């Protein structure tokens, strides 16, 4: 029988995939505007939860909390742009480069060390990102690079989260994203506004709710089980994305594209395994 944290992580991945689906259906709405709506919904929900649990809103380590919100805003905006302009599974696969940048930035921000073998795994993932482009003229390098940039800023945001893990409550960390993102994206959107209509509002509501639900489920899962046991489950998201991509949007992928997705995931998962000393013990027993 599956444990509660495992079920929570599976549901978090599925809920997150529904968020990407909502963004894809809203491709006619500028990404900055979608981030604004997502931030507005998240801000309201975060304030309600902070008030309910009587947690001080603005936290302690304000510098790193602000940076978490700022880097997260850039990462999410770029991710939404790639979702709107790349095949769904390709955009999601490239976003999975973020754990690699989290590790790399951890060297400078948190003073962590990276083993030489991990750099090989990094190269495997980056090669996968190149193959996702492949020879497909329907996929522009510009959006591939935006996807990589999104992963870079996600890596920075995750390091900021780790920087405040001992000083600030998780709800405060979540709150700082909309606190920073909403005024910035709101001002930009005011000059580039596209009025949603009809069913758009339903997808916008789904975008905010699914994101918030996914964050809560993932946080509870990570708090309730060892990372090594559940981290891999997060990457089921690319399977959901591939199914949506083929069945709903009629997007097609070449063997090279699929191989690229596989290499991105392989490099990331090998790094996760290495960090949990699973890969390291494998090499020792087989050398």
C-alpha cells in the first residue's frame, strides 16, 4: 500500500500538470498577465492561511525572502512563455533542469560541494535540452533558451528558500512570491492588457488554485518522507504532459525529441541518486 507522502507527491505532480494545461489553453493571454492573476489568487489564499495560523506575514530574513519572490517571478514568467510557445512535454522537460542549477548555485550561495561525477550528469541533461530542439524547425532556439533561463532562475529561487528554512515559516516563503510578483507584473500588464473572456476566467481560476494545491501537497509530502523515496515521483509530470500534448493538442515528437526528454530526466535523476549516495554505492560495488 502506498504511504500518505507518496500519494501526496503523486497528486502534487498531477495537480501541477493541470496548471500547465491551463496555461496552454490561455496561450492568447500574455505570460506576465497570467503570472499577475496567479499571484493575485495566491496572495489572497496566503493571507488567509497566515491569519488563520497567526503567523507574522513579513518574516525575518527579508532580503532572501524578497529575492526568492523576485527570482521566482522571473522563473515562472519565462516558464509560462515556454509553455505557450513550445510543445507541452518539451517545455516541461526543460523546466526539470532547475534541480541542476539549484545544485550549481548551492556551491556559491550555501557553500555546498559538487563531485566531479555530477558534472557529467549535468552535461547529460544539457545534451538532452539540445536534442529536444533537434532538427525540428517548429521549435525555436529562442524558446529553448528561455526555458533554460527559467530553470536558472528557479535554481536561484530554490537556494533562497533553503537560505531561510531555519528563520521563516513555509507559508511566509510562499507569501513572498505574490507579494513581489503581483505589483511588478500588474504594472507591466496594465500597458499590455488582454481582456480574458468567457471560459478564460475558469482557466485562470484553475491556474491559481491548482498551483496553490500542488505547493501544499508537495510541501506536506517532503515533510513526511525521505527525499530519496519520493523525489523521483515529481518527474511523472513529463508523462502527464506528454499525454496531454498528444491527445489534446495534437503535438508530435520525433525520436530525437523524445530522446532529449529522456536525457534531461536521466541527468537530473542520476544527480538526485548521487546526492542520496545510491549512485555512488552502485559504482563502488561494480568497480
